[in-house]
C-alpha cells in the first residue's frame, strides 16, 4: 500500500467530490436495505390475514408495500447514479492529472534516460499502469466504502432479528471473500501474461509493417510469418488458460451464496417452528444474504485490484522520482550572440562508457560560420549535443559570452538555437505544422518564406494540398532530401541566434545545397552557424573548419589553409574531387 500513498495528494485535491461520494454511498445503502423489511412485513401481514381468513384489504397492503419497494428502488438508483458520477468521475480526473504529470516528467528527462528505457515500457507506464491505478481510485475505493457501510447496516439489522440465524448465515461469507481473492489473483496473473504476449504480437506486426521494404527485398516473408504464427499461438494458449480460470469465477460465487441461502431456509425454518422469528424474517434474511454476497465477493476482487495498482504505482513512482541529469539550475539570460568557447571539454557517454570527446578546446566566433569535419563516429554530433545541453561535459567547460553554459537558463539557451538534427525527425501532421513547429501561432507567410529559403517551395506547391499536405503515416511519402529540407525550413522559420546543421544536406543535390548555403549565409550574416558535414564542398566557405578524429581536433583552419596542410582534410579533398 505504501506506494499508493503518492496518490493521497490527488484525493486531497478532490476531497469535496470524495466526501459527496461517501454521502451518496450511505444514502444508496439506506434505500437498498429497507425493501427487505417491506418484504417481511408484506409477507407477515399476508400470512396473518390468510390465517385469520380476512380477505379484505389484502390487495391494499400488498399495494402499499409494493409501492414502497418501487419508490426505494428508484431512490437507490438515483443515489447510485450520483455515487458513480462523483467517485468514478473523480478517478477519471485524477487519471488525467497523473497522466499529464508523468508525461511532463518524461519530457524533462534527459536523452540518456530514453536510451536506457524501451519505448514500450514508457508507453505502458502512461497507459496500462495508470489504468491500474485508476481502478484503485475508482472502483476499489468505491466498493470498499460501499462494503463497510452496507455491512454495518445489514449486520445491525440481522442481529436485531436473530443472533443465531445471523451467525449461521454469515459463516460462508469469509470463505467467499478468500476464494474470490485467490481466483482474482490467478486471473490477474494470467491476464498479465496475456497482455505481455499481446505486446509481443503487436511488436512483431508493427516491425514487419515498418520494415516491409527490407522483408520483401530479402524475401523474408516466410520467416516473418513463422515468427508471427508462433507468437500468436502462444497468445491463444495463454488466453485459453485465462478463460479456464475465469470460468470458475461465477459458479464459485453462486455456489457459496447458495449454501448461505440454504442455511437461511433450514436454520430459519427451525427458528420459525420454535416461534423465535416469523416466516417473513426468512424472506428478509434471504434478501440480506444476497445483498451481502456481491460486496463480500468484491473484497477479494478489490484486494487484487489494490495489489495491482500498488505494483503499477511503484513503477510510476520510480520514474517520477528520477532527477533529470540535465538540470535547469542557471537563470542567466546571457546574450547568446557571442563567442562559444570549449575549454578542455570531454564527453563520456555514461551508459556505454564511450569517450566521444577528449579534452578539446576551440572557439566558435560570434557571427561566424564554423564547419566540423571528421570520420563517422569522430564526435561531431557530440559537440552539438553539448552546445544544446542534451548532455553535459564530463570534464572541462563550455562558455558562451564568458558565462558557463550550465549557468544559462536552459529554455533561454535552447530556444535560441536552431538545430537540424542528423535524422531530421518530422512529426505526423501537415507540412505547415512541421515547418511552424517552434510556434503555437503559425504564421503562414513566414512558413512560405522558410520553405523558400530551404529550396523546398516548388515541390510543396506541386503537391495537391500544398502546405496542408499531410506527411508521415497515411500521408505523403517524402524523399530523403525532401525530409532534410523540411527539417531545415523548420529552423529557418524559428529564426534562432545560433544555427546548427548536423549533416542535414547529405541527401540534397549539390545545386540545391549551394543555394541553401547561400540563403543561410544571407540569413546568418550576423549569426553564429555550425555546419557538420562529410562533404568538403559543404564546408569550404566556412570561416573556420575543425577536423575531428576519435574525439580530438587534429586540424583547424580555413579551407585553403587546411589544403596546404596536406593532412587528413586535404587527402579527403583529393578523393572527393576525383570522384566527382
Ligand atoms: N547517445 C549516445 N550514447 C552513447 N554513445 C554515443 C551516443 N552518441 C554517440 N555515441 C558514441 O560516441 C561516439 C561519437 O559519436 P558521434 O555521434 O558524436 O559521431 P559523429 O561524428 O557525429 O558520427 P556520424 O558522422 O556518423 O554522425 C561514437 O563512438 C558513438 O558510438
Ligand atoms: Mg553525427
């Protein structure tokens, strides 16, 4: 239960709804319990009148009690409705709050967190686990309160009629609770297994749909089908095992209630003969027993709900208590139109222990364009990761305007940077939404200007829906170069202070590339630009180029200086010009 304590703050937030719910539960039960007495009274007066051979007024008596029963049933129904409207609605509201809290935390966590945790797990926390928690907040709380109220009322009424009969009748009920608990526990375990297997089946289908090109070109359909077949078979087996247990649930409850009813009639009958109770009391007791049966059975069910919710909340708490590696502790809103200085900066990725950058020092001058060149895996993207503070340096430091990057307000820093990442991720949605990603209020004219600068406007205008063209799944399929240019347009729209292009022109043809670079130059005349590329032609106009190898700077200078250096850069230059 201790993990569920976390939810108390939400219960407190909705305390008035919860209190109202409590009141409605009490009223529901009061109106539920009286009809048993009406049945007893009706039966007893009927029997009395029959014995005395008084035939008058019988229908009036029956009409009176029948009317009362209907009236109470209606009132009970109304309050039951209100109970659900308060407690179940409250649980939905808390579910909403909790989902948002978890999602907000997700967005705060660093990139490293996303590498350790699988997407499926993250999704499960926010869907399945929160659903389990809601079952505790809604049904579990509601049934627990209901049971305690109903139990006190019924027991009070029963003992008032006959102690001995009450004891006999109540005897099988704990047995009912315990067996329902065991059966529900088994059901939960089995259904978790079913869920897990369902995830596997989904994952296999999803992967094979996404990777359909590779599957077809490798003619791997048969293997994929076999994999799907086996995991589907396992799913069915687990489902059948679950159904076997589930099938026991209702018969078990009915049997135990039946035993109670039988005892009521037998012991009650004896008591009637002794003259301790009336025939009507037997009917009254049968109604009580049946009223108690479901709530008592629900004890077992509720217990297993609470256990499940507790395990889920434990997993959620684990995520909520993680402190993001990249902390927004600084609050300086430094002018970012200034030099960026790396001083003996190193970066070790903690999960893999890879030393991506080793003691590098260099300066990115304000308003200048710097090129970063190097083999794959040499640490180019790692430099950008540090500037955007997606990671922090392991040693050394980075200063902008002579302020340590960690002292700068994180939102101020990131909102001043326009980063085109290497994989240029696009979101599903329209082209307009993707280009205007950085603002809530998209300016269509600015979107068009950005598309022009990214040399994408002609192609967008050739699509039937132009800027409203939907991309991604069930939308238009863009080519690699088109995707890259959209990601570039997204940054042009943002108009940042620092431009970072991470190898995002690789799929753009040379002609368009030069045009984009010219547009960039115009745009960034007074802005800092960092361009990463494998192609020397992309970088040659930069004010300074640094050449990386295995996390170290091996050469540095302008294009012609590097050529006369006769090092790695000029070797590659020779290769690339010969291949043209
Ligand atoms: N997020 C990460 N976690 C752990 N290791 C990483 C991570 N990103 C990169 N690395 C490792 O750090 C080293 C440098 O990677 P980086 O991405 O900076 O190279 P790169 O120069 O950008 O290469 P490419 O030209 O292929 O993009 C590589 O050995 C890589 O495996
Ligand atoms: Mg890279």
